[in-house]
């Protein structure tokens, strides 16, 4: 406990210029102010960031008037929920009026009522480790629900009955999984039981809010924890049903691997590769991680048992890409994210056509072209997808992919693979063939692109002759 107190004091001293000034400002106006929630929790963990959350007795109009005299910039997009935001130097600050919010059973949006006490405000928060506060000025620690003990035990509990908490805001069930993934904490048995019993309540939450929690969970340090909890409680079956569907019933001869466990292992290996290839400060890559999570979702639909008991999943890459697009659209992801993840899912088996290293230069060019700007992510996904326990096989696959990357690097240097285009542009095509703009130009362009893929750069006379031969044979 003494060590926690020292850590908190050190972290609060680091942000003292902000919290003490704000505390004095609100106190002079007769209002209460407290640093609250995640920042207090993170201060105890020694990882306080520059985003600071406060709660106050002041109504939003009063808060806005007070911080306008102090902050460098002020915004009020959260006014309807009692929140005023501002910036002071490197600090991003949000100040929210004491509140209590509940959901109508059939509503997707919370009904917001302003509260009148700090204790009441803390009681409506999601978990005890987020229900601690430090009042300012004075820096008095408030922990009415035992958050510091739960923090020490690394467990997530709700301030009151979890059933009441999840009834008020069902998204808190997703947040339990997300915080478990972010903090590496266990979730209390009574919380897990309530999540399981109330999982269908998640249906009243908007797709956008569910999506945001999934993104935060997947980008967390320990996503397996959160994903496992979602599957265990039945929440995944409602928000990401492709994940529990991977837990295929194994055949009696155990001739195919556990696809669900394989997928979680691939995700963890992809995360390790993010760091080893991008450096220790590489930010979490949602697109790459989500592609790892979704790469085999086509397997349940394509599974076939042969007469000898062997199992096949033919074309699960193509089917999986379609399933991925459908799920990401349902979760309201951007078109760019959908295209990127689906491309990776569709291409994740392409390397295995490389065999023992006998790909032609033409095949390497097509690999790079088809991956486009997802090439580095495809490298990571393909490498992460190797989960065999056969060390000789794993080493052989790694060496073969090393050779492929070396060939890509060599050809890229020689031919600028990232920007492969035909040796002739549209204007030159029309001039040589004596035609105007139209479909024929596009067909000629595609012919020349395939020629470039097959043979690499060629001299102008050779390309011109090939174009004329193709045109004459149509």
C-alpha cells in the first residue's frame, strides 16, 4: 500500500500544475472538482497519460465559463452528457458534471441526469478500479467502493450489483472484456455470471459503440483474455459470432487442429511480430491484428471430411474474405479498414503456393501487386499463421519466407515493384494502335501489365511488337 501511495504522489506531482490550478479555479467559484476514473487508476499503476478526466458539481455552462479563462482551447461536443473539453499545454482535459445515467430497456442511448455528489457519481461507474477519485485542491483520495484493494488483487468488480450495472449500461459487459485485455486483470466470478446471464442485453447498444470496444480490445496488450471472456459469456456470439464458430467440433481422429485456439495463437504471434519488425515503440496495428483474428473464419463453412478421415477447407480464404466484409460492414467499419482486412484474409494462403522456393519472378511480382499497400501486414500475417509444433517444419517455413522477402526486396530495387505499370502508357498505346480513347485502350493496358508481370521491364521495341501482335490477333 505504501508503494502505491508513493506512486500516486509522484504521478500527481507530475501533473500538479494542471490539477492544482483547476482545483483552485473551481473552489473559488464555490464548486467541487475531482480527478476521477481511469487517470486515478493509471496513476496508481504508474502509467498516467496526458488525458485527464475530472468530475464536478458545476453544471456545463459554469464549467465552460471557468475553463475559458484558463485553457488554450475549449470544446463542448459532449455538452449533452455534461462534458466540457479543453486543452492546456500538453494536457487534454474533460470535465463532466456529477451524473447518473441509465438505459431505457429498449433504448440505444443513455438518459442523462445530473447528480449532486461525488459519492453518487462514483457509484454509477463501471468498475471499482475506475470508481476512485482525488479531490482538488488538497489532493484527498476517495475510494468508497474498495477500488484500491481490487487494483492490488488485479480483479474487476462493479461498485454495486453487476446486474444493476449492466442493466443501466449493457456496454459495460464489453468494457469488462476490454479492461481485462488492457490491464491483464481477472474478472470477478459474479461479474462473469452476470455477463453470461445478460449477454442478450448487448443488442440495444449501437454497432458503432460495440465496434469501438472491439477495436480497443484487439489493440490491447492481452487481447486473448478479453476475447476468451467474450466467447465464454456468450457475448461474442452476438457481436462477433465468427469467433466462437471457430471452435469446431474436432473429428474423432483429431486430424485437424483446433481452429479457435490456432486463431488466438496467430493473433498473439502477429502482435510479437509487430514489435520485432516495427520496433518496441510500434503502435498497435488494428488492421493487422483483426486480419489475424479473422483469417480462418471461412473454415467452418468450407470444412469437408474425406473418406479417409482427413479434413479440407478448400477456398476458405476467399469465403473468409466475404464473411469478413459482411461482419465489418455490420460493425460500421470504414471502407478503407474493410478493404484492408478483407484483402489480408483473402491473401493469407498465397505464400503456401510458393512451395520450397520455386516461385518465378512473375509470381513474386503478382504477390506484391495483389498485396499492394498491405504487403508488410501480409508478411506479418503469413509468418504468424505458422503455429506448428514441428520445429523442423516451422524452421523450413520461416527460411522459405525469408527467401521470398529477399526476392521481393531484390526485384523491388531492380524494378520498383511497388509502382509496377506497363512499359507503355495510354497515350502511347493509342498512338501505336491508331485508336482513340475507349475500352480497347483499357484492354491493351491490361495486356501490357500482364506482359510486364511475366517478363519484367523490356525495351520499347519489344513491347511495341508484342502490342501489335496482340492487336492483330484479336
